[in-house]
DNA sequence: CTGTTAGCGCATTCAT
DNA sequence: ATGAATGCGCTAACAG
C-alpha cells in the first residue's frame, strides 16, 4: 500500500543536483540560484518527499523525544497532567517515552539508563501532587529536566505547581464577596503541604477583611468523606455560628453538605460551601451544584511541557517554582449560580 | 556532568576486537569464542556502554515510536484510555507521538504525513466512545493500525471497545439478584449506540428472568442531569410501581436519586439505583455511595496498546471488535455495601 | 552558488 | 570465529 519511501537522493536525481544541495534548499539554509531551487522544490513536490526523521536525528544527535517519569501515572490527578503534557509535546512534534516509577526508587534508576540510551532531548518528571518534595534526578542528565505537579528538592530545578494558596484565597474572597463573614475550613492535616497552602490562602483573604476563621483554625483530618462527616458534626456541635465552609476537596464538601442538610441547614441560604478539585468537571459532567476551585491540571501539564520544549530549543531555563493559576467554578452551593433545572427543588 | 557517550567502537577498542563482533556478542547473535565474549562483556560493563538507540533505529528502519491519533485527547473518558495506552507502550520501551485531531478531518490528513515522516511503527487511533463509527485511516499506512474507544468503519481493522452490553447485563443481574423485579431504565436516546448497548444488555438480563422492563421501554433523553430529573419525575407520575432504576450514567443516577428522595422514596430500601461510568472512582475518590459499572477505560487503553505492540513484533493481527469487560462496583445505592461511616444517616 | 567528502552509531552481508 | 566493507538517510565542513 505504500511504495518504497523516497529519499533525498531520489529528489537529487530527479532535480539533477547533489544531495547536499537538496538538503540545504529544502531546509531554507544557505543560498541557491532561483533556477535550481525551483527545480528542487518541484521535484520534492512531485515525489511527495518527506525527510526521514530517523536520519535527521542521527545526524543531529537529537531524538525529538521527551522522557516522562511519572510517580503514579494512572492516578486520578496525574492523568490530566500527563494528558496535557503529552498533547502539548505532540503539538511540537515531540514524542514521549513514558515510564511509571510507581514511586519506586530502584525502578527510577533503571529507567534513567533507558532514557539516556534513547537520547531523550529532555525529561519531564510528574509528581503526585502531594505536597512532599520530589527527589531531583536532574544531575544525572545533561538535558533539561522539568518537574510538574510536584516540587524538586533541588532549587535549581524548574518546578510547576498549581497554586494552592490562590485557591484558598479565591475561595475566601468569593465567600466574602457574597457577604459571608463566619467562615470555617475543613481539610486535611497541615503536614500535607497542599492542605496547608489552601488554608494559608484562605487565611490571607480573611486577614485582609479583618475577620477570623471560625474556631480559630481549620478542622484538620484527612481527605476522606468520613472525615468530612465527622468534622461537619464537630463543627455543628461546637455551637459556633457559621455561614460558610471552605472544604479542602470536593469529597469533603459533598460530605459536609449532606451533614448540614441532614441537620436542617439550608445550602446555600444558611451555609455556603466551596470545594476544591472540580472533580465533577474533571468527569466532564460538571452539574453546577457545587462551587469549587479547578486546579487546571491539564493546563499545568501543558505549560510545563511547553516550557521544557522551549528550553530544549535554547530558551531560558530558570530554576524555581512556577505556579499555575486556578479558577473558581461557581455553583449553587454558594448561590453563585441561579437555581437551574439542575436543582431538585424546582 | 555527562561525558561523551561511549559507542560500539570504544568497546571494540578496549576489548581489542572489531565493531561488528561487539555488535553481535552484545546482542547474543551468532557465535563467538568464550574468551572474546567475556572480554567484550567486561569492556562493555566497564565502560557502562549503552547502544545509541538512534543508530539502531536508522539501521533497522524502525523508530520504536507509536503514533496516537486522538479525536479529543482532553476528554474526560479519553484521558484514561490515553494514559493506559501510553504507559503500556512505555513498558515496552515504545514512545508515543500524540496528535489531537479535535475531530477535524483536515487536521488528520496533515497529521498522517507527519506520522509517516517519523516512521512510526504502528498507529493507535483513539475515539471518543460515542457509539458512532470512526473513519478508518488504515489504508494510508503500511504499519499496523489499531482503534480504541471507538470502532473503525472498516471491518478489517481491529477495534477495542468497552462492553456496554455486559454493563447493562451486569446491572440487571445485580438488581435481580437483590430480589428487585420492577426495574426501570433512564438513559440517552438509542441512536447513541452506547446507550443502546446498555439498554440491550439490561433487556437481556430481564428476558432471562422472564420479567418486563417497567414502562415497557427505557426513558430515553440525553446524558444530562436535567434529563435525569425530568425522567425521574415522569417515572413517578406514571404511577407504575418500580423498585429499581438502572441509569445510563452516573450523572443521571445522581439526579434520579435526588428526585426520588425528595419524593419520599428511600434509597435503597424502596428503590435501588445503579449508575454507569464510575466517575467518582475515576476521581480517585469512590465514596461507596453509588453502585455503578466501571468501564475499565485505563485497561482498555492498555490492552489495545499491548495488542498493537504484539502486532508490530509480528504477532497476530485480526480485524474485528475486541471487547473489554466492565466491572460492577457495589455501593450503598443498592444496599450492596453495608452502611458505613460514609453514610450520613448513621 | 554547488558538489565532494565525512561522519552520526549501529546492523549486516560477505570474506577470511 | 572474526573482521572489513557497506548502507540506513541526513547534515555539515570544506572545496571548487
């Protein structure tokens, strides 16, 4: 179905010139008389010539492939990062060689060898978003290395992270903007850096407004629905008045909402709720019910990928943490969206 | 940080033999005396030799890279398929060049040229799961082409799809096994082939048990929450008795559950509900609330990828639709899971 | 301006 | 059993 591929030599033969001339002209390099240039272009066109990338790569010592080292590729939040990066690389005609380290150090070592053998032009390390730092592997490579959805423990490495602080701040400002003044925060333990960032952001917004956090500090547990339920009850039992809750993730938010309604509070009339992660949006089926913060993970992956692609082409390559802005998605849980057909109480 | 790469020639020099001998020995081909073999292996070891893949590829005319053509890469359901495929290829040391066609025909044409120039060893086309067939691009290639999450309109092509029929059947059998006998079905229009497959599967399970579908046929609309709400009301107003509802997706299931509870029905006591997609699981946070069917999309992508990888190595390569089994995830909405801490009504 | 000559690193006949 | 020679397809440095 596909005849023998046509090579530079074929084009040269037809155009009646040398191979190297064809190479130059086809790449717009050096000078060539208009006459021969036209002949060459015509010949290339007629033969439907396409340079064999393998030949180019060998000659140029590059591979046009990027190594990707994922700590946990099939992870829910890793997937969008990976997808974003992968397609962004594709747009630059860069292929990717993906290895899943399963968080295993020995696997990483073996993988690094393979990546070098493949002469990857760059490396993208994708973390699992947990606040803990990632072990830098950059010094093992002579090509640019970029970290995404995790922060390298070597400050010389460029790392890309979603902006948890901004998330907390956006949540806070949104609630304050709606006139809420007694805001509580239910989230995971602050030892989890991403929980801490969100809490700090919220606190910043409250400080600016001169308001305290209800209970003085976040209700800290873990990321589960179970914790969300327990924490919501604890909040109710505390007797403190509150008119809003910012939850560390959407799972907790859903749990809190269930408990509050069960207890007779109306959402959003009595209590407004903001979540984080936009998982229903991630599921492609945002239903407009829950106000939440989207960390824009696909974008995160894409931005990191483009940065790496640029670095490979000689662009700037600075260490430090680059932060990707997140977005507030309005929903009915803060009354930010008009009651729609999506609401059961029509 | 990384000295000049060591080549076959370097090893040959150290071992005091010719390049071609080293090449053979290192790849276990042909015969060589034990003496020289040892010397060569020792030299390679000492120099930490790793063959430059680019050289191998050029010489062998292969690229160890797979082209991936996605109709809609960032799509919710495409992501797991892509991730599964990508990491499966990685396990075989195959890199992937991903292009997102955005469902645009002209983009596809341009892309095909690029893929050929890169001398891809195979092509994986990823659809968007909508029942409609995908336009085959296989005849443009001389390498194996496999279709995933979509079915090629050319029966000679191998396509991999989740098993919607099985999904409906599993849902039906699960409900029947729980003693439910009056089962309704709320889903999208049957013109959507994936909606039809699920409906057919459910019908098969009911037929086997000699039971009719409540209302005689599915309540058919679309995949949205709004439709779920309307359909649930319609079901209630019909006056028909029912003790279970199989919903075409989880969004509809959530909507139906809300409406039923609003109307005073208890879930699962009065009505059991089964969804489809396992989106909360996809979100990494399955909360055990909703019984649903997981289409195993990551696995789908991985299986298709391995099939393609095998085909490239000369394995069998048959056309036709290969089906990936789905899995029922028990939850509280059918009482299949003991009431846990996840339940609000503790 | 254009052609010649060398590689890039490896695999693969074909001699020896 | 081993080595010399050739080619994969392209780029690049140097001549003419």
